[in-house]
């Protein structure tokens, strides 16, 4: 059996999770701690990928990164092609899952007593240090939970991926796409095996998360 | 020296205060919502005032006109928050050493150990805040603030998180710590006893303004106004009209009687006759006249009144009696005219339980006039 889709999906989901955490945490902090014009618009924009049909999202994304789109042309000028590569699959997974990281981390940051951060400031700590020594240590469980949910969502991403990365066996065919393909081709044994792998991966992750959640800090 | 001049406007509330103090411990006293905590936050640099100037010692923390606004990190202020705001994920030792991150590892350990030792927290270094009692938490919060050797210590309702018996013990402990470390401090409280025990100078706040700033003894004996007297929850704050005022004495007409009070020579107050005047009488300074010693002597017993007990309350060591004067008319304080406090022993000797009608006298020095 060809396990390429499993490895590809793991690689895509891991990369996407790392990227969503990198971008999502600052955005979540911004939403949790600052009042600024356009904050409501940003909050709405963050949830949009959760409620829009994935194919619609994928369609617009393709318009942007395709060889006629603004980003696609800029990348082409640099000799990079994004559409229909595994990079596009990462982008699709990021778009599909970043809301989960942001929402979960934002709730975590909001639950941290601001007085603790103020205490840290009066004790001479910079904003950077306040984040690393107070805010994040007190909110890490929510951030981690968001990361795990995002990973699971990225692993299962189907619609957006199909639109922007295609379904090219051996190149961009991820696990969910491969399962769909096998079912279409009536190869039920392989579809079964791949589906079980997906279920196992997610169950192990969620179990690990619930164990971690029992730690205090 | 601490000099504060602040204006901060919010919808429906404006803080506009000005006070200065040379003394070591300043108490900000007043009802909740008067702007005391807001003042602390401005002092610490956590909230930016709209206008004003803050000077602590030689350093200007804030000056709206000169465009100076030091961030909290540079003010070196030890802030003990209401509820303490200890870091729940850090041990006692880590909490106390938290403000020492700019020092070397060895220096940090040495300083933390010193603070832990001085505050009697030895043996608790590895505990987490949730594993400590209320009193220990207070000491950790103090230790964390004192470890950075602050230019000024701010304490926001430092005893409000504790229950009553502990409060009294810790109030005295806190007073000792403040004197022992001789760090200038500003303490916020809405409890007058607390303010009096902890502070040398008391600044009275009401709805965003300062209505009196005085050394504590002066405040106790000479509240600047009726409002101050009421915020201090003084008993028997009464209103009468002036009969005659001289630099030594003021005669007041109240409830159909004429009372004579001392006009304080340091603060001679000469209102014209017939003008309204507020005054207060401390309940422990009203004397009940013994019936077994003959008729009262007007030379000895001034401001003679007579009245009937309408209610009483036993506070253990003292009894509080509420009397209604025999004079006709509405009583001055709802159902009664005067509250009188007598020691338990006196209550028993005079058999007050049995005898409900009494003559009273009030020394003219015990009637305190309140300038309008």
C-alpha cells in the first residue's frame, strides 16, 4: 500500500500547525489585550474561515495565488510556484485551522488576570518578558489545545486543499484526498486502512492533550 | 517626599486630586469609588493621567506639561495589589525574586534569601501561593515588592482579603514591617482604624477629590468638615445654629438647648449668629451623672441635658446607649438624639439596666465644631 499520503499529510499538518501558532498567538494576544479601531472587523475575519464553505475559500485562495492572481504573479517573478504544490496544501491547512488557534489562545489570554501582568511591569519586566514569564505560562494549556485542534483540522483538510493544491498522486494527494480516491476506485481495503490511520493519529493526540490538561502549570 | 497632582477624566467620574507628604506612610482614606486605587495606578504608571505632575523623592515620574511619563518598569515602585496578585505558577522564592531579573544569579539568590528571612517566610520557599495562608500571602506580596528596594511602596487595601481576627494581627504586623523597612509608602483603605494605625498622614478622598489632608492625630480631633466626619463614621454628627461665637467659645443652639463648645485657638472659626453649624460629640466623652452624689453642680457639670434610654447594645467591653432628650420635638438622629458609650463596669455599677432616665453632661472641650 502506498503510504505517501500519510507522510504528506503529517508533514503538511505539522508545518501548518507551526505556522498557525506563529501567526495566531500574536493575533490572539492583540485581540485579548488591546482595544483598537477595526478590532471587530478582525474578530469577524478570524472566524470567517470556520463558517465559509471550504470550496468557496479554496476558490478565492486560488484566485489570489494562481498564476494570474496578484500573489501568484509576484511569486512567479521570484521563480516560485505555489499553486498545486505541497506548499499550497500547507496554505490551505493554515487557512482552515488558524481560527481554532486564535480563538482558543485568545480565550486563554483573556483568562489571565491583567493585574498579574501589571505586577510584572511594576517589577521591571519588559512587555516581551511579561509575555514569556507570566501570560504564556498561565495560558499555555489553551494555546496548546488550540494547536492540537488546529493539527487535527489540518490533518483532515479536504475542500480547500482540493481547490488550491489539487489531487496529484505522489505530489499533493493528502490522506483525506487519498481516502476519497480509494473509495471512488472501490479499493475499500486501502480506504479502510488509511481511515484507521487517521482515526488513530487523532485519538492519540486528543488523549495526550487530556493528560496534559491535568497538569497545573 | 511624595507630591501628587492628578487629573484623570472618565465618563461620569473625574479624579482631580492634589496632595503632598513628607512623612513616611501616607494613608489614602475614603469610601469605595472615590479614586484611591486610581491614584495608586497613576503613581505606578499603569494608568496615564490627563494632566498633572507626580514627584517621588527627587524623581519626576510624570509631568504632563513637560511631556514626562516614565513607564512602570523605570519607576521602581513596589505595588502590593488588593488580593496580592501573586504569580500562581511560581513558588514563594520565585515570586519574591521576580523583580530581580536584572541582577546576577548569585545576587538574586542572596537578596531573595534576605527578604524571605526578614519576613519570616523561611521554610516556605518551595510552596506555591495556593498552599499559603492569607497572612503568608500578604507577606509574600510585601516581600516581592520590597525585594526591589522600591523608591515607594504602594499598598491597595492590604488587609481586605483577610477575615476579621487576622486583620487586626496583620495590621500591627504590617505597621511593624513598614517602620522596620523605612520605605516610604502609600496605603489605600476605606477603614479609618486601619488608616490611623498604618499611616502618619491621612489624605481623605471623596468622589475624586481630596477633602482633607492632615497628620493622623489632627484628622482624628479636627475633621475639616461634616463630610469628613461622616466618612470617618464619627458618631453624633449633629447640626445646630450659632448663638454666639468668640475666639475661645462657640455657643450652639440645638434641640432647644444651648451648648457651649471650645473654639479651637489654632483654627478660630467665627460664624455669624443664626448661621447653621455642624458639630460632633464622641460617645465615650458623654458623662452620665450619678444620682447618689447629690444635685449636679453647674460649675462642674457643663452642658447639662436629660433624656431617656430608647435602645442599647452590648459590645462586650462597652455598652452603647441611645438616648432621647426630654426636650420636645423630633429627635436629631431618627429615634434618638445622642449615642453614649459606657464601659461595661460603669453599666453595672450605675444599674443602667434598671434605671432608664439619666442626666448627662458634656465638657465643652468634647464638643467639636465642624467648619462649613
